[in-house]
C-alpha cells in the first residue's frame, strides 16, 4: 500500500506552485494474471505553473516516487493538466 498523502506532499514541495493529485490504482489491476500486490500502481495528475518537457517531468517524478514509495513501482501514469 502506498501512502499517497506523503507522496503528494513530497512532489508538491519539489514542484513549487503545482497542483498534484495521486491515486493508488492497484484495485484496477487485481484481475490481471501478472498482478502483484506488493507493487505500486499509481496515477498522478499534475498541473505545473511553469512548462517543463514531459520526459524531464516523468524522470523527476519517477526518481522522487521511488525514493518515497515503500514498495516497488510497477506502473505509473502521469497526466499533465
């Protein structure tokens, strides 16, 4: 289980003046044959005040998420709003 509040707090402090929502979507993957309950399935909606290249944004989010997520991340969906 992922503490989405902690992860939201950490991402918000890294990306100043941004609006971030994080969802744990593990329940959507339970019927998949390769589902692993000890891995994280995250969906992140982020609205940035200043523009950033999508690849750079994804890399920074992954780096922070890996650091603050207690379990391995299997899937992460990032929606730039």
